[in-house]
C-alpha cells in the first residue's frame, strides 16, 4: 500500500517513552516511518536511558521525529511530557519495544472518521515473544462486539487493551485524565489511566489488529509470573478506580464487582500453582469480598455467580474447568 496523506482527517502525535530499549527501539521507530498515513509527529521521550537508546533514536533523519528528555522518571511521566508537547488531534501511545503494522494508523483513523463522536478508537493487538518466534496470539479489546457497559465493567479491573492498540483524542487528555505518575513504580498504571477515559468518553471499536506487543522482554515491567506483585497491582487499581467512582457519587456496577472478583481469583490460582499460600489466601479473601459485593448490588445475579456462591469460591475455582465460568 502506498503512503497517503491524512491531513483531511487529523494529525497524529505518536508518544514513545524510552528507557534502555536499544535492542528494540530501531524496529519501533522504523514501523512508524513505514506508516501508510504520513501525517504524524513522533515524540520519543527519553527517560534516563544508559544503553545508547536515545542516541539510536536521534540517528533517525526525519523532521517529524523529535527526541526529548523527560524531567521526571517513569513511563507515565514520560507519556505525560509527550502529551503536553503534542500538537496532534489524536495521541497514539507506543512503547519502545513494540511496533505497528504499516496500515495501523490509517485504519484507526478510518474508524474515527465514521465515528466523529468517539474520543477513543480501540483495536486489537498481536502478542509476540522473542523466545517463541512465529507464535502470534491475537487479542481483542474489552467490550469488543458487546458494547460500552461491557467495556466499562472489564476496565474496572484490567487494562482494556494494549497501550498502543487505541487512539485518544488529544482534547480528552486534560490534567484530570493524564497518566497517574504516582503509580509509575507499578505495571498496572494503565488500568487506572484507561478506566477513567472509558468511563467518560465514547469508544469506537476497530477490527484492526496492527499493534504488535512484545511479551516478557528483558526489561519488561509486567508481572505475569509473580502473583504477589499481581495482587498488589490489582489492589492499587481497585483503590484508585473505586475512589474515582466515589468522588463522583457513583458505586461499582455488578459487572465491575464481578470483573475484580475474577481478577483476584486469577491471582489465587496463580499463587496456588507455585505454592505461595500467603498470596493465595489474601487473593481469595479479596475475591470473596467482591463476590459478596456483587450479590449485594445485582438485581438478577448470573447463574455462574450463583454457582460460585453455592459451591464456594475456592472449590469452584478448583473444579472450574468442568463448567463454563
């Protein structure tokens, strides 16, 4: 597909926080340069790299590419710095070890044109691992094919999509809706960031899956293999998202309570697999609390939730492979 100009649609500001990704950042930036839509600016926000990453980024000779230095450490701080510098109508986040298919931005903007009311354009992504070349897992955003309530319910507990699988209107990112920099030490800050936006803004879904997400790179911040850290991540997301609702006179929906119950249940199961009984019991206690909260507010509890309560959550999880959840 030949390059096209998208100036009749929008200018895209692509914000890339960069910290010690010398092995990957070249591929990331080349994927931006290869976009079929050429109306973009690329803001690479160095976050204190010591491995030559910033120098590699500065080596790209294109007037649309800027490499700047964040005055504060952390991915959220770097993204916020980029947002404040951005001139575009839309923000595309992109981590420095991920990449975009050539038509990714073009396809996302096509959806934006069809849905002028939307401030979020969410598409799918493809998960890849360096240690499993050729193995690609396609993921869809929360709520895809289901509607806004399903999205808002899921986003209470989990990030609804990979960070670079969505476009965000720049005007939606006021100071109240920037990245929570105080959570930069943790890897679940995106659950808080996206929750506030999906609770406030209209979302349009894209069928595109042109966002490629590297899993478990050497400097990755995700904690998929550490249940204790995952428990802390969910605790923080629940604390922040619940406070955000409470400050606006709102309470979690039954679907949001169920989502957090499932999140804690997943930690319980993961901790059990490595015989971490302390984390398992703490996660189970939280899951049971949110299961009880679900029944306190649900007018018509789902049969699967009734079955959990009747059987007992720990027993249900032990045998859940026998029944659909």
